[in-house]
C-alpha cells in the first residue's frame, strides 16, 4: 500500500499565522501559531504550528509532498507598488516603512519558506481569496454551492463570489482594493479605540448597545452601496490607501471628534457608531447574497473571509432565507486559508475527487493540540508556578464542578483537541443517544 500524499498549507507574515496538514484529502491537523506562542494574532512564520501538524501525523518535513502558501506575494507586491505610485507623495512614509521587508523577504517568499523549514522543495502559491473560497467549499457538506468571501484585502480582491462544484472552485466576480467592506469595518474598529485584525468582534459586540444614528451619514458620505452589495469608498475620508492610518481628520470631523483612545471609557457615541456600521454591513451582506443567488440559482451558500466571522450579519442572512442552507468555515479568517490552500492543492491542482461529508469535513473543528485524559504533562509547570491542584476521577470531578458552580464560582474545563479558529469555545457535552 502506497503512503498518503501529504500537503502542508501555511499562512504567515501579516496576521493569524497558521498551518494545516492534509493527507489524501483528509484534514489531519490545523492550528494557529498564537496558540503556542501566546501572542494574539501572531504573524510570525508558524514554526510551532507546523511542528504540531507534523508531530500529529508522525512525520518529518522531508516527508511532505507539497507545501502551499495562502496567497501570491508577487501579485500583492504589484498592488502595493501601484497604490504607492497612485498616492504619492502622501504614501512616501508608508513606502519607506514597508518596502525593506518586501525587498529582503516577501518578494522572495519561496526561498524564505524553504529556508525557514529547512527544505529543498518547490513552494506553491494559491491566491488569497481562492484560499478563502477553498476553505469554505471543500470541507462543506454540499456537492455544489455558491461561495462568498469577504475580508479586508488579499492581493487585489476584497470580496469575491463564485461557485464550487465537485472538486473545483471558480471565482466569477470581485470587488477590488481600495474598496472593501472589511477595511470599512476595520476603520470603525480603529476609530472606536480597538485593535485592527483582532478588535472587530468587540465592535460587533458593542453594536446592540447603540442606535444606528450614523447609518445615513455613512451611506451618504463614506460610500456608495450598490444593489448587488458592491461598495465604492470615498477615499477622502480614509488614510489606509498609501498611508499609515485607517482614518483621517475629515473622517474624525464627520463623526464628532478624534478616535477613542484605547482602554479609555466607552461612550454612547462609540456604541452608536458600532450599531451604525453594523446595520450598513448587514444590508450589504444581504444584497451580496441575493445577487449571488440570482446569478447562480443554487440553494446552498458557503462563506469565508474575516467578515464571515460577523455572526450578526451571517445570522441576519440565515434568517432572511435567501439560501436554503448556509455553511461558514469556522476558521474564516486568514488562519483558515492555510487549510484552504492545502485543500485547493489536493482537489483542484492535483485533480482528486471530493466526497462531501456530513455534517462536514471539519471534525467539529477539533484539529488542534490535544489534552489527553489524565494527562500529568503540566505538573512541573504547575509546581513552578506554585499552583495548588487535585487529581480527580470523572465522578468526583463532576461533583466538584457542580459544587463550584452552585457557589457562584467560574469553572473552565478543557479536554480533547483544541478548536481551529477564533470562535473556539470547546466541545459540548457528550450525550448518550440511548
């Protein structure tokens, strides 16, 4: 019997670095680098995540058949050069800050990845939004489905839609940089005092506490919303295109003052801003979905990209009944694109057939590091920290947990494999169907 074909997908260098390993189309392991380094959104080359994936499979780097990166660095470099040229001289400071890393590392990414891994092997590249689309469709339970990916920006694309059929994904339409729903949402994330690429969920969580009193102002001054959900941003109010800031003084004047200082008091203004941009995004997602439904005629929709993590917009879409069924990649952000790149190589590049699995091929997203039952691996660390602990059998543990909850204490239980993706909440209780 021949050994399985092993494909490693990688995302790195921007945010949410991750690795994913696929063997003969089956997902063996996937994890973000931050879960090992404890650096939120860690963008560094994912050495720890790669080692974990290889250890899970019981193999070494030399036994990998393919290594795939989640986007095309040359196309991204083209976009940056074009943007700097069109926005000069305003972009000069940003150009000086960003260019050295591109000339020394990112343009030569194939060599850089091979060096980081100690490999003499060709490195393959999958376009950013194709990686997103592949992560959404290939693990989904559908034989065919419409695909919608929405994020900040990849190479040029910020939103794409297409169709997945069998073992093939085709992207048909796109929205291109600098027009971006993800960047609009990130601009408000920054303006309300949260960190871009990690604080968007805080902005979403803030929205229910506010009133959308700025929604008309957003629609009238900041953008043009198409019937198909497309967006044209008024760049007079933004600083990200060739600059170092998401927003500018004109944006600040439009909404009544400078950005909120991080960790300062949250006021009703921030709550209302969150509610306003959320309402606008909700409407845009609905319009995009209806456009895609009208053009594909398909009953199923799969989603990925950072905006697919906005559960409010996705929930409204689900309630609207535009599609009969939705499936969202649990790791919809760039981390999940490592998995998408690996699956794209197996199915689309190598041409292997795909058999959709029920409920999906993600194994509940439990693809990360495992905490084995009765593990004593952390004893030395606990002793070093001066911790106090007991070792309990399951029955005694259940009683201890119940008593703690009854006493108003906070209890966390970690067992089994860690989830892949930012909404990792752990497995639910195991119920005996009999």
